[in-house]
C-alpha cells in the first residue's frame, strides 16, 4: 500500500480505484459521476412507479412523463425509422446557392438548425445588467485546435471515425454513396478551415479576454459575402448597432471562412451537423451509430441501453423541471440552513483575511470587501423556471423530432427575445438535480444545487471537519472564483472593470504564475497537463481549500486528518485514458489526482498532521508553497 507521505491521493483512494469498475457505458466513475448516477437511478425509479400507476405524477413532472413515453416507445421509433431525419435534412438539401443560403439563413437559425454563424444573447461584460448579441466561432469536431496538429496520432483516427459515422447516417436516409462521401469530405474540409483560425481552449480559458465589441458596419466589412445586417435584423426584429465578438482571432479571418466559394462546404457541414444531432432520437440502431465518435473519443466501451437512453433523452429537454421537483422533494430546510451557515462562515473567513492581508493595498482590499459583500447566494433550487421551460408542453400529435424541434424553436425565440433586456438573475444555469456548483461573474453570485448536498460532500451524519473538507471546500472554491484570474477582473456589479490598484494586480499575477507552474507539464498517464488552461480553477481550488481549512479550525472539534482525508475522497475518480486525454485538451479543471496532491502540498497543516518531511514524496519546500487568498 502506498504511504500517505508519498502519495496522499493514492493512499486515501487507492483501494477504491483498484476495485472500482468503470461501467461499460461510461468513460469514468467516482465522485460527482457516481452521485449523479444515484440521482438518475432514483428519478428512473419514480418515473417507473408513475408509469406503473403506483404513483401520481407531480405537476412538475407531467410533461416529462409524457415525453418519456415517446422516447421509450421503441416500437414507434422503429416504425418512424429514418423519416424524421429525412424531413430535417430537406431544408438544407434544398439550398442551391450562396444567395439561397443568405435568404434562408435567419429562418434556419430560428428553426433551431446549427449554422456556422454561432451566436448567443448574454450580458455585456461592461454593462452586466444589459443583454447584448454575441458572435463566436463554430464548434470543431475534435476537442481543441491543438488536436489538429500533425504530430497528434489520434487526429486522423478520430476524424476517420467521425467520417464513417456521418457517412453511414446519411446512407441510412437512402442517398447514394457518392453524395454521402461528398458531404463528409466537404464537411471535414470546412472543419479544418475553422480550426485554422478558432481560439484554442487555453486562450479562451482567459474568458475576460473574450470581450470585443464591434459596430455592425465594422463587422460587416469583415464578412463581405454575408449580408449580416439582413440576417441579424431578421433575427432580432431590429438592426443591432453593437455586436460583441468573443473569438477575435476567428473573426479577424472570418472573411476567409464565410465566402460564397465555400457554399458547398458550409452546406455539407450543416447537413452533417443536422444528421449528428437528429440520429440519436431515431431507431435504436441509429442511436447507437450516432454515438460512435463520442465513444471512441472518450474510450467508452458501449452505448447506454435503451431504458437509460430513453430516460436521458427525455431528461435532456426537461432537466430544469425535473431538477426543480428533485430539489423540492429531497432537499430539506435543515440541510439548506446548515449549508447557508457554512457559506456565511466562509465569507466571514474571507472578510477577516481582507482585514489582515499584507500584500495588497487598502484601496484594493476595500473594493474586494465591497465585492464580497455584494455576493448573492443560491442554495437548493431556483424560485422559478424560464418562461419557455415553464410553458413547455408535449404535443401528442407529433413524433419525437417534431416535439424536439418545437422545444428548440421556443428556446431560440426566448434567447433572441432577451436581447437588450436586463438578465433575469433568478434563472439558474444548471438544474437542481445536477451534482455541481458554479460562480457567475456577471451576476456576482454562487449557486449550489440540491444534488451536491449529499455525502461525501455533505451529510448531517458527517463531522464538521469532514463537511468542511467536502462541501466546505466546494463552497469556498466558488467564492474564490470571484477573485481568481478571471473573476478578479469583474467588479461587484458583474462588470469587466479594472478595480485593482495596478501594482496589486501585478503582485496577484506573480502568485498565480506560481500556481500555473505547479501544474504545468505534470503527467497523468500519457497525458500532459496544461497549467494555463487549468489556472483559474486551480486558483479556486487553492483558495477554497485555504478558506475551508480556516473555517474548519474554528470548530472546537476540528480534526485536520478528517478534513484532508474527506477532501481527497470527494475527488476519487477512475477514468479511461482516452477520457483523460480529451479533458486535458478542453477542460479548465485539472485531473482529480492533481487537484488533491498538488494542492494539499501548499498547506503547513498538511505537513504537520501527517509528519511529511523532505524525504517523502509529498514534500514541498516551504519557500515553494503558495498562498493567495
């Protein structure tokens, strides 16, 4: 057995990792993933009880139950066969020229088709109480721009899997081999064109740098072949003067992408996207086929069975409704009040640290305290759902795809309808039945869904030290996001604003650079970790662990061993190598093992309680230990 002084993560989780089995239909197990699976199992149990007449469907679940009847009716799905996909592809196949695309572009967007004009309506970074139109770059097939490098041995393997999958999906519609091959070849050519100019995930991880407001006239000049004014006016109901570009490198070269001469590529790319998005909701054979690329990318052995698939497909479109029901059903007031108290304790730790901080000026500390005081806290479940979700109803006269298209069109209409309105701060970005949490810099708020408030993160049966090592570190992690390498650039109102004294921010960046260096180049198996891509999350982990430890020490029964051991336990994970490699290319979070072993070595208490010395594998010299918050 590994000694705790040499590999803390492995000592706490090693036996579990050795004995854990990754389910055949998943690429990873442990931690968040297993808790989400437990919640899914419980929701499926309730769903089956409703179908069996043993339980009455609550109001929040009625439409979900109705849609699940459709997704679970495999006999009808087999009877419908590929016809829904044929119908979806008709408007795309009917496009005959570039001018034809120009004429129908806004209609395609409003009808929820994926087009290369990637847009969103979200708060203006410089005016967070006002929604603006944002334009970004289309999504790539591979995880990142770096995945297209010639020295990436997986590039051609993955692209060939994608090629064959899309070709087979198209052939299922009755088209000929030559046309299907032409579509995949052209779609891949357009994907490679996008990859030349799109920002890397590493660059995009500094999301404060994604703010590039443009005048419509200026932006139109960068896409001379696109009638941008007509398209956007049709979408918004009036002509926008200002548009925010998030992927500046891509839009600097947009004129080389959105060209009339690329019509065949763009049309083919849209057809491939539509086939990929539609096929999972058809027959079981096509559902499994449509998951081939994703399973290869993540190392997943097989597709979920039909029962799981039917539940997940229904949940996909009713996640917020189901989450609200879950929160109201399973989340008690005692737990909520206990967690809120922990949040307040964590904020108190930060307030105290701002008063004793020695490396920042009083002006910066005053504004930091002001931002902390303005932080909004949400625990459990939201007060309401967005209107388009609250009103979502299943049309029994339509098939699955007919309903999905109606759901999607309503979502598009709702999003576009938020343009030039104030953001609704009561709307959550994730459902209450998801094991996760987040900080929103534009709202300066932290959200803890009901699902995460269970063991090992939190339990009334655990000691305070264990809870602080679990949910306490998660709470403080989210608070720290307000002051990480991204959040620190937004003020208490959510505006992108240089509120720091310049010399203080330079000092801050020197410290965060040390965190980046602690992670950069570390290996997990054959995968190298990018310290900059994961920097903001690593800073949040460091601050979260530090604040939670300080809060835990306030308890008379504080037990440092329990604190650190439960911190390691919440991050236990076993994953396929392919899944780890995928995340390393695109995820801003470090691998679970490093979130434990790298971070705990920054704390003197860890070395003291486990008697770690310079002879041990977990040793880090005091001069190399980093503390920021």
